[in-house]
C-alpha cells in the first residue's frame, strides 16, 4: 500500500474501501470544482472531470482525470455540476447519458430573484431523467482548500429523491461535513438565496448602533458645540473630532450592553406574569433575544474606541495648552493648587471601576467566539455570560455614575434645560439592574425557577389549590 493509500484508509476508517471503489464526476474545472475534487480525492474517492476543453483546463488535483462531458459521465453515478446556470444548455444534450444518475447543483446567483425558478429546478427540467440534489452551494473554495472551520462545516441539501439525498449526504460526511436536510427540491430557492444574505443577524444591531450614535452625536453637538457658540460666543468646534466622539461611544456602548440583558429580564417578567414557560414570546422579543450576541459585540467595539480615544487625551493640543496656561497663571499669581483628596478618590475610583468593567467586557466578548464557547460547558458559559455579564453592566454603570459625581444636582449642568448625555444613558442600565435585583429576591427567584422547571399556574379560577400544588415539574 502506498503512502497516499495509507493516509486515505486512515481517514476513511471502515468505509474507506467502499469509497475508493466509487468514481465521481465533476463538471467544471473552476476554483470550486477543483477544491471539491481535491476534498473528494482526500476522502478516498476517484474523481474524473468533465470539461468542454479537456486539453486546456489548467492544473487539477493530483490523481484526477479530465475528459469530455460525455466521456466523463459514463461510469459515474454522481455528477457534481460546478458551472453557472448560464452554461446549463449542454446538460440537455447529455440527458440520455445522465438518466438515472444523481446531479448535484452547487450554483449560486449574483442577486435574489434573478430567474423565475431556482437553478436546481431548472436543471431538473433540463434533465428530467436524473435526480437533482441541491448541495455544497454554501461552501467556498477558499474554505475547502484551507481546512474547514466549525462555521464552514455545515452543508444544506434538498431534493425530491430520498436515495439521491442519502448518496450526497454520505459524500458530505466522508469529507468531514455536517449535513442538514432542508426537504424537497422546492427549498432550493431558499438555499440559493442563503449565500446572498448580508449579515442577516447583524441588521437590527447595526441599525440600533447607527441610530443611537446619530441621536447622541447630534444631541451632544447641540449641547456642547452649538450652545457654546450661541450663548458664550466661543468656537469649540475642534471638540467634535475627539471630545464629542469620546462621549458618544461610551454612551452608546453602555446602552447596547444593557440592551443585551434587558430582553432576558423582560422574558422572566413575562413568564412570571403568565405562570408558564410553554407559551411563545412575542416575535419582537424573539428577534431581540436572537441578536443579543451581535449587540454585545458591537457594544464591545464601541468600548474599545472609548479606551483608545481616552488614551490619546494627554497628547491633545487643547489639553497640553490648557495645562500650560493653568501652570503659568499660578506662577504669575504666586499661588499653588491645593491637593483635593475628594477629587483624587473620585478620579481613582472612576478609572479603577472603568478598567475592571472593560476587562470583564473583553472576557464576555472572548467567550462569545465559537472556538472558545465550544470549549466551555453550558454551566460555565451561562456563568460567564449571565452572572459576570450583569457584574460587567453594574461596573460600567457605576463608572458612569462616578463620572457624574455631584453634577446631577447642579443646574449649570442642564444646558438649555437638557440633561447631559451620560445621564440619559444611565436610564436603561439602571432599570435593568433594578429589575434584575427584584428577580433575585428569594420569593421571586423561587417562583421563576419552578416555572422554568415545568410548573404551571392554573388559569382556571375555580381550580383547587391542592391541584396547583401537585403539578409536577417537567424536565427540560
């Protein structure tokens, strides 16, 4: 046995011998066709390529043959079609040779709704005697060539023939892929639209972050820049680039962090009100809970920007000029500034709490990565994302309160009768923390735990209390 054969048999295990005897055909010698062929050869299959130009198709995986379309399809029971829909015409002329074979359509379109029917359905109409299966269209040639990560192992398949889908599923499993059956060939339109989606789970978080950023930018622009120009006749527009940005980013970050935990609090309150966990949440709450990870990652990104902007404050021209002028004025007046112990406590506490909160913030972001979360048990993941998450929210909220200190009671703080931005951003996190504190009360926590274990409150007002007590909890 050669070295390559030994490697293949080690990868294949008990099914290696069966796979080595099977010949597969691949139509198309582009990037995806070459990558799929390479993976199939590594899995122990024999691969033959069908090309309209067999003698000038470029380099192919080692061990693969290349023939004309008609010659390549003769001995293969499965044909993987790696060509675009515009070039499907040649399949109609091969209909007699393709009869009874499994055709795997891997094509995608440039945009949604480009054709009246799905590519796989069109292929089935061209070759009615074959069994068409839609598969592999969500994989990229780059991922196949460089090794599949957890996010790239999933393959969606659909087709009208259960036997044909099973053959494609076996091919996928032998290549180390995870198969998800999406039903009949009519689902191929959905599979073809899937790669065209642009950050589907990020749309709501991105709109939320953009809306909050725009609102607080113009709100603080009015309070800090326009107010100074109108009331004090000062041009402080230079503060837009750093000072204003360094106020907007932490404000939006704190609000979005609290919005990660607000839906969980609302869900708990809803379960307590209903007395059961078996009723679905409203659609808006479901969508909100499904995008909490994306909201949290955007919030972490804004927190990083706040840290970077804060680090450059000492080298800003305005800060250096202000400090120099203050020192010169003290020298001219022959005065010294007394040390303010209260101010020192405030600033040190403010920075310390902020550093601790940001450190936990980073831990939350790291554990949300699939490679890290997959290494954690459910209890460990829940402990970090829930308990440490609320601790992070508490520290970041306390950081904002320490920033305000005694400014909450000063009328001069409310320019044009409007509160500062950091006061507005404290509303949602304060409400979330207060509600979470109420949910942690023993009497409330006990009821919520019983509900989540399966206990249900009787909706019938005439139900006896004894019946309510004997309702047994159901295991999840």
